[in-house]
C-alpha cells in the first residue's frame, strides 16, 4: 500500500508515495524523505547529540524499509523517532502559542498606551490653558501693582507739597517755644549764667529776625537783654515786654496756622495710608499671581514631558507590535515548514510499502436494464464451479 501523508495534527492523509522501491535499495524519493527526517532529528534541542545522531543513522534502515518488511526492532526504533518528531512539533506549537500570547499582550499594552497618550494630551491641553490664564492674571496683577505704586507716589507728593508750609510753621513754632523756655525765660529772670548770656542774646536776635521783628526793636535787644533784672530801667523793661509780646503773637499765629492746616494734613496722611495699603495689597496679589504662574508653568512642563514619554512609548509599542507580529509569522512558518517537511516525510515513510495498489476496476458500459438482467441470470445458470472459482480469484 502507498505511504500516507501526516496532517498537522499527526493524522494520516491520502498516500503520496506511489512508486514501489527498487530492489537494490531505497529509491531517491525515499532517501530524500529519510534525509528530511534525519535532519529534523539532528535539529532537536531536547535530546543529547549522541541520541540524535544514533536515531538519525537509523532512519534509512527503519523508515526506509517498507512497512511490511520491518522487524519489531525497527518498529521500536521508529517509535523513538516518532517521540522526537512529536516533541519537535509540540515545541513548534508551543512556540507559536507563546508568540501569539505575546502578540496579544503587546496588543493590549498598545491599547493602554493609546489611552495613556490621549489622557496625556488632554492633560497637557488643560495645563496649557491653565498656564495661559495664570500668565494673564499675573500680567493684570502687575499692571494693578504699577497703578497702585503710581497712586501712592501721587498721594505722597500731594502730602509733601501740602504739608510743606505746615512743616515750616511747625518748625518755627517748635523753635519759638524752645527759645522762650530755654533762652528768653532764663535771660528775663536773670537765671542764665553770664558766660551763656551773650550766646543766648544772639539766638534771640536771629530768631526775631527770622520771625520778621521790627529792625529798630531788634537793635535795642542786646543792651536791654544784657542787663541783670535789677539793673534794667523802664526802657529796658519795655523792650523786654515788646519782644515777649512779639514772640507770643507769632506763637499764636503759628499755632493757628498749624491748627487750621491739621485737618487737611490728616486727610493727606489718610490718603497716603490708603494708597500704601492698596499698593501692599497689589504687591501681595502680584506675588501670588507670579507664584501661580510659575506653578502652572511647571505643571505644563511636567505634562509636556509626560506626553512626550507617552508618544515615545507609543512608538516603541508600535515597534514591539511589529516584532511580536513577525514572531507569530515566523513561528507559523516554522510550524508549517515542520508539518509540510519533516513531519509529512515521517508520515509518508510510516506508510511506505512495496505492495502495488489494486488495479482499477474498469467501468461497465451502460445497457438496457431488462436485457442485462436476463443475460446475467442466464450466465449464472450456465456457470460451472470452476468458472465461479476463477471469477472469485479474479
């Protein structure tokens, strides 16, 4: 009977080895099949080299023999070859399953990367918007702070200008009160030491001149003020009283001037204080806006870095996908090559026989049903036992 081909599952298919082997040994076709099996045996990674070479050397002497001529020992050898061939197919099938599993895993990971890229892109877009808003708020707060600074400077200038006259009046009032208490009073009472009297008189003269005293009155001051109280005459007393009266008159004028300007001075001070508070608040707002801007910018950069990393991972994922897909194709090709090569050769050799196939039965010519039946009946009646035996043997 002709040899049968093994399917990928190991089942025998229709015979493919039609020609009987020559009497001198295996045919070239059988030798080619044996070489395929031997080559596969030698490539098996699960067995020692000695075992693989032993089995490879027995292929021609076992599988190369027609199955009707094989000895039980040859069949045992073939079983060992079968075991190796089955292990080869199991390994190839396992490799394909592993490659397909890896491809499925890489595919799922790629889907997750796609989602991560979309999430990172959405986050980056939101961070950019937030950073733009923070930048705009910082610009507004800076403008507000500059306006507040200008308002404060204007209020301070107004205060300086408005208080200038009052400051002069206040300083004159202070000098006058101090002079009356520390110079004029002691000179008038005679309590000032003689060594200090001349210096005190000069200060009185200068103060009177600064206050606009009458020049003729100021000319009488040195002589009158230099005398002791007991030595002063009526004219000296008159000079003393007129100078004192002038001091008090100017003191009253300065006091009224300062009192009248004090409400406006307080108003200007309040404006400066309010402007200063607004400026301080604007500074705080600007600082907070600056901090928010910097924080949002940092978050934007982090989102950009994350998005770039996700894109890079996506590119790597695409490469991994191609590699995994190529691995599946390679595993399929390896399994197909094994099935259609060494395993098919092994299956064909298993069924190798030198018994020729039965001769085909010629097709009978079509005849009328009734006459054919009659002729067959007549032939059967006329047949002898020997004829029947010959027909049976045929």
